[in-house]
C-alpha cells in the first residue's frame, strides 16, 4: 500500500478544474444542503433540525442500514412535483460548478408513491429542472428499488415507456442489497433489455461477491455499481478484468457507510492496476459531504494514484457511459482539449 503526502493547493485546484464525468450519482442524494433546507422549512415538523448545520449533522452514519433510514427520512421532504424541478435545477447547477460535463443520474420514482406522485409527471418535473442548466448534459436512470420487489420494479419499467424521450436511457437497482438479492429481478432486467434500456445494478456494497455474481449472471447487468467487495473473490476480479465489465466505484461513500474501513483499505487502486474498467463517482455527494475532486484527492493522498491514473479514470467513465459511439468520441475530445487536461506538471 502506498501513502503519499497531502496534495498541494495547486494540485487541488487542478482536480477542481478538470472536466469530469459521473455515472453513479443519485439525484435525491445530491441535493445541495441549502436547497434541502428550503424543503425542510417548507414542510416543517423537524424540531431537531433547526438550521442547516443541524441538517448537515444528520448525514453521519453508523452503518449501511442507518444510511438507508436516513435516505428514507430525507425523501420525506420531496412531496410535490415542483419539489423535483427545484432540486433537479439545484443539483445540475452544483454539478456544473464542479466542471462535470456529463452525468448519468439515478432517481427513485417508486419511493414517492407514498406522496401520491406518479412516475411520468415526476420524471417530467426532473427534466424541467435539469433543462434549466444547459452547461451540463444529464441523462436519467430510474432506480427500480429492490426493496419494493420485482412486481413493483416491472410496474416502474412499464411506466418509463411514456417518458423515454425525456432522456431515460437505462435502469438500475439500488436499496437494501443485503436483504434483497438480485436473482428475483432477472425477468425484469430481461424485459428492460428487450425494450432497449441499458442496465446497471448496485452490487458488492452492502453484500459480498455473491451479489456481484448474481448481478452478472442473473441480471446480465451492463455495469456494476460499487463493486467494492468484489476484491474478496479473486475469480470474480479475474472475470471483471477479462470481460471489461464497467464498475462504478464510489470510494468515499463506501467509507461513510462502513462498507470499507478507510480509503487506504479501498480496492480502487488494486482494481485499476489489475486492468479492471473502473471509474470514480460520488454516489450521494450531499449526504456524504464529498465531491468528485474530493474523491480523486482522497485516492491521491491515501492510495497514491497519479495524475495519469486520474486521467485514466475519467477516460474510463467516458468509455463506460451509455452515450452512442460518436457522442462518446466527441465528449472525450472536448475533455482532452481542456486546458486543465493539458496541464501536466510532474507527479
């Protein structure tokens, strides 16, 4: 394991300025705290959250189940379609300010049926907010949410056909991975593929390598979300290297939820060195108090990744995206022509 000194201010500025791509980001977990505070004030009833700082303190977790409970609590402040337009615009502006050029963002429509919200108008409300920020391109990936079972997942899939033109390009499955394995969702994923949707699955986060194998063998997922625990099975790592299955790493998220003990213990560098097709993402950045620059800085400081590694991870994100080939080539050309990309002082 390599440990290096903290990065300099100049290197931090370089990480901030780099054009970036993110493939594993949850809209509801990326709401800037000031925007979420506006919604807390709108709906009230939280005497233990009197200000933004108290709200920030709510986003510290004992373990992964505690994170899920906090996620459900936070989503209680999203009750009207206009709330989704509001947060989508706020999230897009926040991402654009970080020089993120392209994002494939998860959102969880079935979570909000309890408020009487339907998938189609909810999706339209999100797209309305995103379209107010033309500086960034954001595609939509509905989370079918394993906790609600295969029947609800299929119902959500059926509803998506009406809003596909709003930039819905694929589906994913998140939620309580340790309680709901992937295999029961095989038929839903097969139908999603038949309809032309791309597929991702959270696996190897709260559950071990068997969950990743299930996502690969039963769901035949195009990408694996997280995959941190794949390292526990050398045969699985070999398979991921051989097949070049993209893996959406979320290092700081894994530390915040206790999936790994520290960045120093995270397999990101080992995966990269083995030749796995991995990219770096923030997952729920305003619930984990992280940014894309923070992710790269942490990997730099604790695992010794180089500037060349950072560029490789960004290229991997473009390569792993669900853009068509021409669009991917254009995005990569735009990124590689950026002045910050060309800046190459010694590591």
